[in-house]
């Protein structure tokens, strides 16, 4: 089964609105990452948050991590049509040698 | 552009055949990872190599194998292909042998008919 599970599976918003995606995982992690994938293309790394961090910012992205609840959220502020993509959270396996991806949230931003 | 290259971009082949997918990591990256992405299974980690040695194994079938060469490029070999092997195959690289930020290639779309 997947280590990370994103919620919701799909999200549709208007340009300028904020988009929030959540990720839950099952086992202890060293870090959690978020990736973006435009349709049928390679994944692009967005942000990495370590297990001892609670919040991280990068431009319009804000990621939080709650290790007690084994969950993370990705907030995209002031969404643009170009943010339309699938977003995946990924956690490391117990050995810290690979990433385990969730099934992703598909975000659609309309103008 | 991530700096990771994959060839070919598309591959169409018949059941029972064997194919080889190639990946060149970013300059200086020692780790290469292979992933399979399909609609029903999502993005699945297959295998990782670090500086020529296998480091981790995920959901890789016995019909699949990989290697990393001294120049650090990697190949994923898929044999006795089945319809269910149709998927996008991604290669990623990272500087170290840990699950740090990974840089993904554009993928190879394999269609088995």
C-alpha cells in the first residue's frame, strides 16, 4: 500500500484562490517532499521538509508537517492557471533510500 | 529541464518482447532511481543504484532488471512483456544515496500491444 495518501483526489478552483492539499502517511519518516507533475511529464520537486521541521515556505508554497498526526499539507496561495497539475507527496522508506509516492491530488485552476 | 535524459521517449512493442530503457543522470549525481507510473498503480518505486551498485529495491518484477554503468548512466531492461507493463517509466537522479530531492527525467512511455 502507499505510504502517502493525498486528499482530496481532485480539486477545482478559480484563479486567485488558495489551494490546500493534504497528505497522510503511515510510518516514521526522515523527510517529506512534494512534487508537481504536469500531464504526462516528469515530476518536478517543489519542497522538502524534514521531520524536525514544522513549516516551510517557498514562494507561493507553504508546507506544514505534523509528525504526531503523520500528516502534511501543501498550500498554494493566489493560484494561477499554470498551477494546474497533479501534486504528489513522497516520503522516504525506513532505510531512507527511496521515495514512496501517494496517488496524488489533481488540481485544476480555471481563469 | 532537470538535466536528466531518458531515451527513447516512446516505445511500442508486442507482448513477449524485451526492451531496454536508458537514463543519463544529472552531471555529478551518483544515485539513479527507476519508477513506473500507471493509472491503476500510481507511481511505484522500482529500484535504486548508487555509484554502480544496487542500493534499494522496490516493487520490481523478476522480469525486470537494471544496472548502472561506470559512467553512471543506467538501463532498465524489461523482458517477457505483458499488456500490464504498459506505463510511463521515469528515471530520477540525486547527488547522494539518500532519499533527498530527486530530479526526474521526462519519462519513456511504453505501450505493449
